[in-house]
């Protein structure tokens, strides 16, 4: 799965158990921006939650 630099940052932070607000603070963006990125990632990867996203990302990265 090929992700943009920002998408990769977000998935890595999700994998490290950051909340949406924590990700927003870390990346200096709004929580709504993070939600939009996460939803696009869900749609792109065909998953419904953060756990599924991380699992899919980890299997594709291996």
C-alpha cells in the first residue's frame, strides 16, 4: 500500500495509540483535518476502524 508522507505519519501515530487530537497537535493541523485523512485512509484500505487500518498497513509494509 503506497501512502503519502502525511498519510504515513498519521498511520504511524495511530499505531502508537495517539488519539485524533494528539495527532492534530503533533502534526500542527486541526482535528477535523486528521479525521478527514483517517476517513480517506479507511476508504482507500477498505477497513472500518483504526485497528484494521494499522493491521493492513503493517502487513503491506512487511
